[in-house]
């Protein structure tokens, strides 16, 4: 996926470089902006596990615990750009109200702001956020909709957004806050709906749908999210941008597509009248199209065709 270079240079501080989105973004950035130098930060222990530091020109690796002020003091202060993708992301339902949401996402952001505060070289800040900040909204989501976070994770992402806006406005730095829809692809959390359906299909087990599978989500491929982050880094536009496919996919259509591409002869769907507790949400991505030139490459069919089983990360 070629985006074209904008002939920018300088040092990019990338947090979350060993994570699901961070790995994809790093590849997209080095493919499209070879003039950038990148300080890629992973969480402690990731590099010893071999995640994922193959030799790449202009990329230097390090490990930092952003929630630890002592650890973060080692970060050099000469970077010109920040792409902040490090976050605590819940893997199970009970994790959405874990204290780690605040410790990693909010205290980590505060510590990162301290590193940025006296950096006279800083030109732009890109933050990875989440559709979760919209909370209880149903239907099509626009960036000017009120944020109604309904758990600790969603609240921590919204507070992080506010911190970036206040800091960058106060320092005269341009910024982009990217609210991701339901991101899928190689290496994603296996406890989310798409990989769960996929594993059921591969094992020939029935896929169970609540409320006849009418609830819908906006599924966006991780490589499109990576593309959006590179475009946001290249841009000078400040603001909040939805990053999704812009397409609503019902749970029933998701199950049908997965069975068609990955299911065996025994694959089947079982519908129940049990209520689906989730909200139906799809993102309006017109602002990102207009201001960042964001164009999703992967529709769901294309994404499922190249989908690899979620890596254990």
C-alpha cells in the first residue's frame, strides 16, 4: 500500500511499537517515509521476546514503561514528532474497568507530556484513540458527537484526548487524534468477535448470534489504520478524526462472510432471541477523507481473504 512520500525528515518518537497497531504502522511508515528516523519504544520485556525488531534502516529500538516516571526519563528530547500508540487495551470484559486503564493510559500520557514539555523541536503529535469514547451512542458517529464514556477504558482514552488537545493548543503544536473503529487483522486480540467467529468456523462449530445477528459494527483493517496514522503524521491539520471503514457490518453478515471464506461443510449459524448487549455503531469518516486524504483499502471481503490467525502477543 503506497501513500507517497511527503519528503519529511526528523526523529519520530513511536510508543507502542511492539503492539498490534504499532507493528503495522512502523512498516507502513518505513515503506512510505524513508527519510524519517524512528525511536521505536516497546514495553519492558517485548524486545527480549523478539517482538518484533528485525533490522530496519533508521529505526532504533528501546523499552520504556510509560507509567513509570523513572523509566521515561531515559527518552531523548530531540524528537520532532510523536505517534503515541501505547495503551492498555482490555482483552476480557472485566478488564474494561481495571485500574490499569488509568495507570497506563492516563498516567502514562501525563509522563509523556512531561517529556514533550521542554522539547523545542516538537512539531506534531498523533494520538491513537478509540470508538469507545462515544459510549452509548447508536448509529452513525461523527467527531462532534458528545463523548459518553461508559467504562474506565473509554474514560481513560477520552481523558488522554483532552490532555493532548490542551497541551498542543498551549504549545502551538499541531495534532491529530485518531478514533479507531473495530480494528482487525494479523495479531489482534483473539477475544473479540471477528477472531472468535473465525475460530468457530475453522473448527466446524456453530456460530451463535444474539438477537438474530442484527447488531452492526464498523470493522477496519489494521493496515488501513496504519495508513491513517502515516497520513496524519504527514498532515498539518489539527483535530479529531474517525478512522474506520465507514461500512456497517451486521453480526449475521460477518458470520456469513467468515463461513464462506473459512468455514467447512459443517459450518452453520445458530440465531437466538437473546438480546445483544452491544451498540450498533458505524463511523462517519468523511472528515478524515477530506482533511487527511484517508481512503480505506480493505473492505471486509478483502480483509478476510488475507486474514491470518491472530498471533499470540
